[in-house]
């Protein structure tokens, strides 16, 4: 790795994960939530927990031990130094942005936080502050940004696969979640939909 050494990158990822866990605990009062709901909802939330709390820390530990590229049979072979540096810079930006947005969304939601796909509770309010002013699903966007960022940072086709699985799970969940939000908040949510994008500000 040209931009960052493996050890530095691994330590940085572990620190970011630790900060994210601390933000979640402080903002929502819990670190882990038991996935519940239909098969799609459980699949997305279980996959999300595995990615953030198992796959990412494992990759970080292997980076600290400077063993990840050698132990990853799907490692991308990028032969041009300048191209590898560009890929790493894009990955670093996406990863940092993902962690920042996820922490921002958690601290904005606070007691309104629920696992993805859950129907709003009677005492929940519709949150349109913080990152929700820009996109309707910042936590999903953040998870995708982290997954793609990691894939580019460590140049791993396996992590590209993780990103693709994330997309395949999240897009149908968004449709289901927005249908439930329309039922609960009706015209207020429809107005919000017209003013914002789903996952990427000004784009999608």
C-alpha cells in the first residue's frame, strides 16, 4: 500500500470502529440490536452487523499484522503505482465519509433510532435534521460508502462483493421502509421525498 502502511491503516480502522460504537452507545443507549422482522429485514441487519463488527475488525487486525494482502486470494493486482495511489485515495475518502455520516446520523436520530426496516413507533418523530436534510437514508448510504471504501483501500474483490451484496439487500429494503413511512407520516413524508434524494445527495 502506497498511501498508508498496512499497520497504520489497520489501527485507523479499529479506532474509527471504536468511535462509531461509542457514538451509537451514547446516542441510542445500545451497542447491539437483535435483528427482527421479515427475512429481508433480518438479512440486511444481520449482514450489517457482521460487516461492521466482524469483517471490518478482522480485516483491520490482519492489516496491523501486515498479513492481509497475502491472505486475501481476491487481492487486486494493480501494477501502476500512480493508479494504486488514486484508488487508495478514493477509498480513503469514501471510508472516512461513511464513518462520519453514520456517526452523524446516529447522533441525529438518538431515541428515534431503530434497526432498518422497522415501522415507526407511536412516540417516534420524523427526523429531517442533520444528514437527513440531504438524503433520506444516510445510514444505508454510509454503510455502502464504508464497504466500497474498504474494497478500494485494501484492493480486495471480496470486499467489492460485500458492497454488491449490500446494494442488493438495501435497495428493496428502502422501498419497503418508505412504504411504511408513507403510511405513518403520509403527506409529510411525501413532501420530504420530493425535496431529498435516497442515498446520494443531488444524484440518487
